[in-house]
């Protein structure tokens, strides 16, 4: 989008309050990014939380946090939208606002400041964030965002006040403007009432639902992210209604994409991304009505291309033989099941309709089909829980371990946090001490590896998930005194939060550990997130009643879907008939990719080009490819080399064309050539390398004027050594001296674009490497920190034969 377009359009920065690697695959941001960029009156860019080093660098230089695409400061957008996936990212929201140069509180913002909007799972109770946000999208964002943009566009040219804009937005179905509601409290701290303060503002805001958008291929990251695969949303909502599950209640009604649409989406997505793994994403993906035929057709179509297919957490009663066979045909993605409760009584109370026999059968099916490990999720601290229920977890796990030798179980144990808009929204949460005791006991008795959520983090989550507007002060205090990245256990500081509780006078006892009565006004009552309050209360009472009732003697077992036996695809490894060698250049920002990130980028490029590559055999088939020597982060290059083996013959020119079309910005394919299959590997052949080091002018002045003479003196030194630290940061760290004389084959100053550039030809091979910037540092007597300003380009590799002749690889 050019400057002219941007100046007359509504600019939206979609923010995720965690690191790029974590937030990249967020479905909400992905969907809105497409929706907004498809319009002809708006554009969307993205921004993520800055890690502490970047945040310090930005503050140190006085630079605001900016968007990824055009490096525009957050404060210069019309709208800044935050996805709010979990409560423990709230302090990161404050950090991003502050770093982005935006006043923290909604009432402090003026006409020139962007509109701050929140969306995602946590807006089901937006009250703790009410002070900081201008508005919240309650529900699906696909349709409502168009209306918000139209409203913003009309306001921009109108000269009306910011309050007028907020009032117009409040009239949009599903848009909540907290500043247009007054909250009153009883002296004991409970909410007395929440009432709109302006005409035309609804008394309550209903959840907005959209039909499922057509999906397009996502943006592909260069760096490795948490969900580094094609995620395809196959359903929204869940056909089940587990009583503890907020998502199950709020994302209703249950909606699915058809098998035909999904096949097209996967085909298109793989073609345009080059991923080799697909996850069929959804709250309960195995419940998709066409899941088995869908998996079968995906497997038929993509297994031969070694694309693996996976499901996220699967209901144990849906993991059938047919599903198992299809899922493991290429490579096994991990399997996760969530029984949640340890006994049938407990599972009945939380309405996790799952029998113990089904869990056992599922684990046997997984083992019989070759899975070596399975993850199981359990919760403790659930309503009406007794010691017997906790013992039930221990028995279920130890019996499963005995019955499934060779299948490793990894358990995730999570304390129960009651969530708004579920039947358990009135229920008190266990205290920290009770949680500690229960977890210690389970840890002692469970014979499996255990991952447990941080209990102190859960105290804060419990408060923020059912807190009211006063929690804004708590959040601000915690953020100002150092809380950030609270979701990361190693960065979470409970003492900071304890101080924040003490200073603000707010307590976990009040917000999460007391019994709430039916008639209490809940802070989120004016947000209509799912079934109405009375239905939820009745369901809560039913759960408490069921806790006392005896279980039916013969539990009603749901019928498993009958499916035709699957046709597992037999993968045979075709022999390679040809090897092609490619040379790539990398320039610009992609110089910051690591060698491994570059390798993954090349693999995706080859898959997108649909070259007939050969694969290794075994459980984890890999493309038969070999890569040239590793490149350092920060180097540009004209000689990134890689070989691939093909199962069909292809003219190098044809392969060059296909691959060139798939090269991302910053990379260019320079050459393709044939190499005999039996030739030794690239790395073992290369023994000479040429670099260019561009040196900033100010360094040259500091180092003296006569560069050739300086270089001559340098090379003539009797002792010319570099110190290199091996195994840096480990107990085995050692410093070795490298003699540069045998490594430097040539050195000269040349002029490029009127700047002097040091051209170095170096010996290359195992144990014979010296970094060109280190040689330049020694030559010019630079400080360590100055080497970051040297621009290095790897220009060429050579094969030097024993007789001294040189050939290009
Ligand atoms: S099956 Fe899973 S997603 Fe569905 S309601 Fe139960 S816990 Fe929630």
C-alpha cells in the first residue's frame, strides 16, 4: 500500500501482547489481517510485544514501538487492536501502549490518538481492562470490524469529538465502550449496578457472531514460531458443554466448514506456504461431522508429498482406529487427550462425558499404532472435588502406565480457575495453600512426567478473570513495578503482584475465593456471552446435585461413529535420479536470518516450487537436500549453496525458473546446475572463501589515512593471532588462539560505490575459519561493539585443487 492510499484510508495495527514467536499463529489476528487488507478503504499491519532487550533499546533511543510491515509507530495508526488470549498478558498490553507512545488510560487520549480496541477470549469479562481500552469487540471480529472502520472513516472527516465517535461505536451490535457505563458498588465491594450513561447505548452488549470467512494462505514467518505449520480452522465453537469451559459456552453456535471447502483450503495453503504439516484446528476437531472422510482424503492427497496431518487436543472417545491410522501415515504429530477429572463422578459434575473405559481404549489404540508418548490433561480443585477424585487421577494414570508399556505419559496438571459465563462462575476457587497441598500430593504419587501450571500465576489469573474495573489499578501498579510477560513462569514475579494487592487494597479472597450468590450483580453481567444467567445458575445447581447422586450402574456409553476402515497410504521411497545445485543471494533484512532459519526457508521454497524431490525413508521423512556452510547472522551473501536430489529429471533452467518464482523478498536464485549424484557433499569440497567488509567512514578516520600501508604493515606482523572463545557460557569455556597467517590468502582495499571495502580471501575448512569482521577489527584497532557496524558480505566459495587451480562449486 503506497503513501497516497495510506493517507486516505483507515490504518489498523493488530497487536498481540506476547512475542512474535508465540503470537504469530493467533487465528484472530490472522483472520482480521486478511479481512481489513481486503477492503479498499483500510489496511492492517501487525505488532508484537518487545522483549526486554528491545524494549530497553527503544526507550534508550526514544523510539516508539512500531509495526512489522512499515515500521510505523503504533501511535500513528487510526486503530490499534489487541488480541487478548489470556489474562496474564494484560501487563504486556500496558507495556505496548506505553512503548507505542500512546497514553495509557482511555480518558487521557485525545483526537490525535488512536482508538484502542480489544478482542478475543478475555473480552468475555473486559472490566479489569476497562480503564485502558476505548472499546471491545464482543464476539467474532470478521463482520464488526468493517462497521468499526466505516464509523472511524466517517468520523475522521467530520470534526466531531472523540466522545461522539465512541457513542457511534457503542451503537454497533457487539461493540462495548466501557467509558459509557457507570459502575456503582456496595460498601462491601460487590457491584451494585452497571448502567449506560448516554442515550442510545445498550444496557447490555450481546456477543456478535459471524459466518466463517473463506480462508486464504497465511503469511509465512522466517523465524521458527510456536505453531510452525498450516493451521486450518475447521470449526468454531464446540458441540460439547463441559461446565468449566468458557470457550465451549461463548463460541456458540457450533459451526463447521465443509469437507470440500477444507480440502481446497489445505491445497491452496500448502501451495502458497510450503509447509509440510497441517493442523486441523478447532476446539474439538475430532467432532467435525466429516472428520474421518476429511482425514482420509487429505491423507490420500498429501501423504505422498510427506505432509503430515494433525489434530489438536482430541476427545478420547473420538480417537478411533480409523483416525489413528490416517494420522500416523506420514509422521506422528503429538497426541493430547484431556480427561480433566479423575473419576466418573467428577467428570459427570464437570460434564466431561467420558468413560474410563473409553480413555483406556484410546491409550491402547495409540500404543498399538506406534505412538511412543501421549499427553494427558487433568484439572484439580474442581467444584465438589474429594480426595477420592484426586486418587482417581493417580489410579487412572498408574493403571494406564501398567497396561501400556512403552507408551510414555506426560501429564499436565492445572488448577481449576472458574471463568465468567460458565455454570461455575459463582464458585469459589481453591486458595494457594490448598492448591499447593493437592499438587504436592499428586506429584508424589504419580508415576509419570508432570508439567504443572505455576500456582502463584493462577492466583493472579483467578482475580483478573473474574475481577471488576478496580482491577485496572492493580494491573497498572504491577506493570509499573516490573510485571511483564506474566504468562512465562520464569518471568512471573509473585512478590510484585503481592505488593500490588497490598497497595491497591484488592484481594484474591474477594475476587476469586468467596462464594457468590445467585442475586449478586457480576461485573460482567452486562456482557451477554452465552446462555442467560438463569440457565447457567440452574446448570450450576444441577452439577451440585449430580455430585451427590450415585452413578448409574451401567453407564450409558455413547456410540462411536461407525466409519469405513481407513486406507493407510503406503509410503515408498523413490530413488533419486538427479542432483541439482543452486546458488542463492541474500541481501537486506533477510541477512538477520540464522542458518537454520534459512534452511527452513529454502525447504519451503522448494516445496512451493513443487520440484519432484526425493525423501529419506523412516518415521520422519526428510527432503534429500544438503546445504552449504553455515552463514553468520548479519552477513549478506552471493553464494548460499544447496543441493537437492530429484526423483524425476529436470533441466536446470526449468528448476531455476520454478524456484526463482518462489524466492521471498531479499533472496534471489543466481544459478542452477547439474551435479553427479555420487559427488561428495558440498561442505567437504569447499576450501576457499571470499568476503567483503564495508567499513564506516568514521572508523577509517580513526584508524589512520593510508589504508594500503596499514594493511601491508598488518600482514607483515610476525605474530597475527585472533582469540576465539569455544563453548562460550559453559563450564567448558576455553579461549584458543588462531594464527591468521595461514588463513589469510589475500587481502586488499578496493573501492565500491566510492567507499573503501576490505576484500579478504580466506582458507576455509574444519578448524580453519576466521571471522572477517574480527580480522577487520584487529586491522583497524576497533572496539568489540564497533564490529556490529561492519557490513559483511560473503562473496564466493571456491574449490582449490592440490595443483592450485580454482573451480566454482
Ligand atoms: S470438549 Fe473441550 S472445547 Fe468442548 S466444551 Fe469440553 S473442554 Fe470445552
